[in-house]
């Protein structure tokens, strides 16, 4: 029983860190998508302006 009580906080910490890591990964992917989208629009506008 003592071993189970000691193991529980470590599992909660692992779960919290996994959730934070997943959220951070999704946020990075979303930011990369927005940067790509804005860069693509700026390049298209640049070529439209020159053409």
C-alpha cells in the first residue's frame, strides 16, 4: 500500500507533463501553419505587385 501511495504522484506528474507537452506541440504546429500561410500570402502579393 505504501508503494502504491508513492507511485501515484509520479504518475500524475507524468500525465501533467505529457498533457503540457502535447499542448505545446499542437501550439507550435499551429504557429508554424500561420507563419507559412502569411509568408505565402506575402510572396503572392509581392509577385502580383511586380507583375
